[in-house]
């Protein structure tokens, strides 16, 4: 699986969907960062998933301020 950090998962999903890319899952919050271990503190991690041309799962990730 590959992950791509983007500025806005929802806007990216909308652009990909408009281009005809099937989306595997809608944007959703995975968890909130309370320290710097996995992401910037005070942010929530938003993910959405799609498949690439070789059917590999690709994750889009956004660290959204709370």
C-alpha cells in the first residue's frame, strides 16, 4: 500500500472522482494526534482510499487541524 499526504483529502477525492477515478472509501477520520509520535499534535488524520492502475490500494492522508 502507498500513502500520499495531501492538503485536502475531500477536495482531492472530488477531483479524482470528477476525472472518473473510482474511490474505494469516502474521506474519514482515523484518529486524533495528541503528541508528535505519528503526526502533528492537535490534528486529526483523515484518510480516503482508491486503487491504482495495478489494483494496489492507495491511501490519501491529510493532517487536519482540530
